[in-house]
């Protein structure tokens, strides 16, 4: 179902990877066609200092609305079931391991730990639909939550003009400010104290992943569509938890 052979692996400033031509073109188009259009995404996040962290609309798999939608979308449901499987986790861990990125699998736990996680309803996988407006949309520099092990971004590109908008990709960042160099608990970081190491373009039929670390800084935008068409940067984001 998934092809990870066309890959680029990076180690600096933290492990991240880009996989291109991941799906059959027909299947990828079906995912774009099934991306939810009939619902209102409605989450704006604020950081611990009550500053706006992101202008992003999200629907995730914790929502009853998500479950009602996914069961009506056969190809998205097929994708969701595959990505949330142990088979997919094995593929990812084996791919990273071959490239000297060695992680402990989230499901390799003792029986007592498994029982504890079940009682606490701890997730090992998360999935969300995301939209960011190209009219000023952004996600501030951050490292992702401490409970995450690997984060993934899969662009949904229906209109290829979205990929040409400045700052539409994911920026891999580092900071020269010592106050933000150890950031395991995911405080947001001001754009002005970061510098871009590389930009992962927002292109069709690809998956970008990064390993959560104390310095896994990344951001999106702010975007500005010079043609003022106010396109939406749509993506499917998913996560493997610790």
C-alpha cells in the first residue's frame, strides 16, 4: 500500500525524513477527493503564555464527528486502518533503523505497562485532518508534545499552486538562544530567535516525518498568497506515541 523507497534522510539538527511518490497516483487522488469538505474545522491553539500558537483548523480522531466521517470515506478509512496498524509501525521502525535512527517501539512494553496504558486510555497512534489558510496562516516554532515519538505530515494537494506559495512547506529550525535549546515540553519559540535549516516543500504524494526530540523545532508560515485566492493548506497529520 505504501512505498518508502524514494527517501531522503536527514540527521541535523534532529532526525527527519522525506518520502516521495508514496502511493499509487489513483489512490492518492482518491484521498484528496475524500478529504472532508462538508465540515467546519474549528480549533485555534494558545500556548502556556496565552499567546496564539497557531492559526490552524483541526479535526482529529478523538472526535465523534471524525468517526462519523471516516466510515463514509472508504479510501481514507483504508489509510487510517493501515497507518494505525502494527504493520505500519514495523515498516517505519525498520526503515529508520536501517538508517541508524534507532528508536524503541511504542508497543514493546511489559504486560503491566500495557495494562496501565489501557486503564489510562493512553493512545499509541493519533490522526488528524488539518487546514491552514494561506491568508496569514501559521504554526509557531515548537517541538511537538512530549508524549509523541514520531510525527508525520502528508500534504493533500488538489491545486498545485499551493506548493508555490512562500512558506507553505514545513521549516526545520534551530535556535541560537540558549533559553529555547532544551525544549522537551514543547514551549512555543519566537520566529525571530530561529533560523531555517531547510524547508520541506509542501508537495503532493509525499510523507514527511520527524522524530520528537528536545530540539525538534519546526514551523509553518506565516503564509501569504500573493494571488489572494485564499487557498487552504490541507494535510493529514498522524503520530506514533511513546
